[in-house]
């Protein structure tokens, strides 16, 4: 099915562990984004990518690593998870052009114990 | 990035029209005005976008000021399912660092 999918939907991990959140889109969109949303708050941009092998920091990149070896995939890795990274993570993609809308995944709810 | 400002919250009665304002005084000529909404426990979803002219779709209407420094999302008849946080953001061809403000939390009363 065409769309943008995130996995897993839910993840519980322990402090200090590495965890990777996956994001896959089937449209071949150039731009991809990772946001986090803490309970009761707005979306904050972690990292974004304009194309394969091009990534850049957003508002809150510390503690996160991204890669984009293929256009359709944009994994987000927490190298050593901390409790402050407990959040809901949303991946999004869009095509080039100002009129192209953002498409969001359903989110990954991450709990760090 | 050009920023947007929106009221924190608004209230509406069911089946009445709702006008959600957004100010974007530093908008550039290539910025498109986009609106998204986020229902409880869901990811944001696209609502509507425009460049200069007013736009209509099945979900809503978008009214853009002549100087493009503000816009209004219009829900013609609010339903309980329209209760959500509505975000107004500006997108351009560069589409790079897309940040969201706090949005407007719309509450719909039966």
C-alpha cells in the first residue's frame, strides 16, 4: 500500500540502550522529517533530510542520529536512550514544491524506563 | 524560516462556522500557506493549502488576505469530530527546516 509507515508503533526500552525507529515511504518523496511530541505539547523537529545521503539537524537533535541511504527510508536512532526521550515520534515526508503537503506516519510511542 | 502565530485555543458550538486565524507577517513570495490538524492520539493530517487565492475543498476553506500576511481557516459547520489542534505553517520550494508552532486547540461544544 502506498503511504508512510512507522515501526514499531510502541516501544519500551531501558535507559542506556540503543533503539532505532523506522520510517518508510512509498512515494519517493525527496524530503523526510522526524518530529517528537511530548505529552500535551507541540511538534519539535529533530532531523530532516532533503534527499538520500543529505541530512540536517532540526531544533532538538542532541542524542539522536539519522541516516538516509535510500530515498524511501529514514531511520532514527537513539544511541543511548534517556528518560527525557520518552515521547511520541512522528515521521513525515513531502515532495518538492511549496504546494506539496506533508504526510505523517501514525507515530511511534517510545517509553524509556 | 517565516514563522506563524495562532491563538492558543478557540471554542465553537456544534454546527456553527469556525474561523481560525493565522498571522504570518514575514511570509515571502514563494511561501505556501498550509493547514494541518491533529486529532487526539493521532498524527497530524493535511487540511488545505494556498498561495494567493482563496481555496475550498471538502474539509474546509482557506481565506488569504490580500497582502498574504494573514490567513483564516474556515470550517463551515463544526462537528464534534473537528475538535483538534490546528496548525498553520509556511512551506516553500526549499521545504527544509519545517517547524511547527503551538497551533490552536479547537474545542467544539455540543
